């Protein structure tokens, strides 16, 4: 049996389903991200796990124990809130030791565990500082240390990096993963940032309108999206309409793309997903286009081009060579195995 299991977990407010029939099995030590736009149900899932909201139906078990109706203070889970919720009148050490003191842990053991945890998050030299004297990244690490010091079976993270600037956020996501791997705590994180979820998770749960639409490893999620929504939400994509033939989709007269049609009916209307980085400029390709706009992203150039297939995005690594000019005529091609099929979304 899996370490943490959600079976048919739902939360309704009247007729509105904030969370509908969530089924999720999490193994011990896994790092799972709940990913989706605002209002998709990811925070409701976290709150149901924490015991902050009662579920309408379903069952939650932890190590085989039913915790569905246990109050939050009896679940023993570690929680890091979006705002960090540090006590401003307490030092770093006092903030981290708070949970241990509430559990009546002996002072000597408490001091030892706090010291060990502060060393883990690289804050042992700041034990006597107050939260107001710390940077955003340091406060976030204090919050993580406070949640982990009680040795919880599960760590819940509610958008823990959203208050950080872009550079620090990128640094801290890898720091968070380092800490989680070191401690080995099963972790569930809520985020709306697809790059964050893909970079540090073992598996990602993509949510839409209160439901889990795909649960997969980051690479498979990105390379094999199961819907138009997922292909567009998880990274950039070019979605091209067509009709499935025998192993290919005709995108325009004289232009077909090879696809794996497994699971799709021959003759059915489909969308072909071509990621911008899978397209490349070549001297002679299968698609003529014109550069309409270009954007410099540091490590990459992002182009918007017009073609017989409509407007496409093309992403190229910045290798130091001169970029294509706006208005330039270009030729585009792609490898034979990079196109993915997704079903046409219901109107």
C-alpha cells in the first residue's frame, strides 16, 4: 500500500465542486507538485490533506491509518504557508523550536534538533536574528526548518516560493529540493509555476476545474500531454488542427506530419502539439515562414512567425550567432518524432 492515499476525495460548496473525485497515491519520500491555474482545486487539496477543510466525501489514509476526519493538530503534518507565518517577536531559533516545545520535547533534545535543522538550511549563524532581519529566502528557509524539525510524515508547501524575486526563486527551488532529498520527507507542494513544478518534482498533478487531469513524471507530462489545456499550460506550444490519417496528420495541402496515433481513431479530428524548441530554422525545410517578431530572452531567442499554418512560435538557443531579422523569410523544419497528438477540446 502507498504511504499516502487519497481516494475519491471531494469538496463541495453547495453545488460547486472545488475538488472532485481526487485519486492520488504517494510513495514515501516522493516530491509531488499540484500544478494549475487559480481556482483549479490545488489549494483545496492541500487544505483537505492538512485538515483545514472537511471533505464532502472520500477517504485519506496515511501509512494505512484513516486521517480523513482527524483535526489538523492531530495529523502531525508539517506545513509551510505562502506568507511563511513566522513569529516576528521570536528569534530564528525560537521559531524553529516552537513545534518541539508544544510537544514537550526535553530542552537538550530540542536544542540539538534545532541546531541540526538550522545547519541543514544553512542558517546556523543566524539563530539569534529576528525575521525582520532576514532576506526573503532566509525567512523561507526558517519556515521550512520549523516545519521539518518535528519530523513530520508529510510536508505540505503552499506556494512557498511565490513571494521571492525571480532569481532568488530559481535558486531556492533547487535548495528546497536539496533539503527534501537530504531529509527524505514525503512532500506535497502547491504551485502555479510550471517551471518550478517540472524542475524539482518526482511527479506532477495537473489540475483543472477541481479535477486531476494528468498525473505523471515531469518529462512525460511535458512530452506527452493528454489534453489541449495541459499542452498549453505546461510550457509553450503550437497547437495545429488536423485529421488523423494512417500514421500522419495533414496540416495543409501537401504538408503532413508523422504522428503516433495510438489511442486515437483514424479519421478523427485532432490537434498536433509542436513545442517551439522542437522547431528549427534550416536552409531548406518543409515550411516557409516570415519572421513577424523576435524577443531576446538571454539564453534563447523567441520568434513569432507567420506561415500557411498560421502564427507559430519558434524558440532557438542563443549560440552567439546573429538572429533572424523581423520581416525575414525563413524555412522551418522539425524532427520526425517530436509531434504529439492531443484530442480536440469539447466546445
